[in-house]
C-alpha cells in the first residue's frame, strides 16, 4: 500500500469541517452544526483518509 500526502485543498476542507464540528459541539452552539457534530467530524476524517489513500484526491 502506497500512501501519499493529500492535496492542500483536501487538507483544508477536512480541517475546516473538523473545526466547525468541534466548535459546534463544545464551544458555541451552532444551530446547523451542533446536532450533526459527530457526523461532520466523521466526514472530515473520511475526506482526509481518501486524500491519503487515493492519489490525486
């Protein structure tokens, strides 16, 4: 299995989603993000995982 670094845009999208989920869960109640914080964080990690395992993602 050959891993590669994700593209910069993939990394930024994943990071922003993760930060929104963390802020929505523990810092500020965001009406859109708070009920779905765990799902948003899971999506962020899946995007980062895809960026690592798939070349050009």
